[in-house]
């Protein structure tokens, strides 16, 4: 098993940053610990691609120590987009003793918010974690469509997500695959927004490990290519956490994810388990920067605020 790049002191700083209950800080690897980490990570570390837009270099840096400073130490509410959040998180999992590694993901593009069409190239990242012989899919960085818990690699097992949404993993081929053997099947992450609705795939992945150099290549496309939606969209996602409805909380139980808040370009939206509603429209850059602070706790420096001027995603 690989060693984490983070020291025990850094791991403790991270656990304090996400407000993980103290009972878990020195617990051995287990599904309960993995689930608690997942919940508190989602709520504490936003999904956001501001490094592409509000950044003098307009470049995303994946060095784990840079990510630790940005997300944990700087105390400005920052997170990152998928590779930033997930690379940091996988190193934390390894440092806590989990058998964990990262894999590449083919994510379908959206039309009106709905995934449609083919599965394009690798643009996303998840961790595969093995506990007592069972492998789990761990995704804390898929924006507003994250699984809110680690999913066992069990074909067709249905899980409840936020509100009426259900999610599952199925093992199958995707339409463009030419080699179709049992071994070539992929894991496909699907959703439906009610028990009577059809299942629709978000993305697919294999169990082949992706290493740091692989992520550097993918990061260049995702963060700089005009073909990448990330370069054309300013986005921030914050998951909302509360005490579990069954009353278990704090040191003796879990919180739960019950909703999410989203900024997409000029609109701030909120979903508390039902329909998504627009709660604020940003008219200017000053308005959007204020909204990032008010609704997401994201605070930008003067240099970061000024960096979007003249950029294609800038507001008036």
C-alpha cells in the first residue's frame, strides 16, 4: 500500500477542518469511518472551478501540498474541481490506513442539465477503496450529482441519494466499446429522480489505476481546452449538512447531507431535497464575488477577483 504524502499532523488538521467528530480521528479503517469522512468532506470542501477563472495564471495546480494549503490552511473556504478535491482526499484516505487508489472516469455531457449522448474521454476521477475484501466507489467531487455515500461495487444495488433521487452502479459495456467480453465491462454510475422513472447514466469507469502523471495530462485538457465545459462555466457547489432525521448525531452518530447550493455562471440555485429553485441572480462581477462569499463561504483575494477581467466568463 502506498504511503500518503501528508504527515499525521496534516491529516489531523484536515479532520479538524471538515469537523469530523472526535470519535473517528484515530479510528481504524472501516466502512463507518469511510461514510463519516464522505459526509463531512462533502459539506466542508466545495466543488468549485474558480482556479480556472479567478486566478492570475488561469491554471489548476495538482501538487498535493499546494492543494493542502489552498483547501485546508488558507481558511478562505476554498475547494477545487474534481481532480483537486479528489487527489487531496485520496491522500488523506491512504494516510488514514485505507487501501485506496484513483481511477479515470468518462463523464457524459449535459443537455439542459440531463446527461445525454456518448461517453467521451477521461475527464473525472474517483477513488476505489477496499475494506475487508469489498471494493467501494468513492466520489466526493462530481459537483451537485455526487453520491452522498460510498457505494459498494455491487451490480444493480440501489441507494437513496438527495431527496427522491436514487443511484446505483451497474456493470456493462458502453455503446462505443468494440471488445465485449466479461472482463471488458465497465462500472456505470446511474441515477433516476423517482422510482417510476428510467435510469440514466452519468459516467463510467474501470478499475485500472490512474497515477499522478495521468492526472496531469487530463488536467491540462479539462482546465484549458476550449472543448472543455469547465473553461466556459463558472461553477461552485456546496452540500448542506444537518443532524440525521433519526436523531443520531455528533459524537455518537452521523450527520447527513440533505441538500445543495449551486452557482452556475450568474445564477445561485438551491435544492433542499425537492425541486431546484433560483435564489439569487448575479448582475455584475462584484455581485457574483459577494454571492460566492454569502452563499458558499468562498472568499477571494484582490488578485483573484481582478484576474477574471477580460476573461470570457466575466460578468459586466
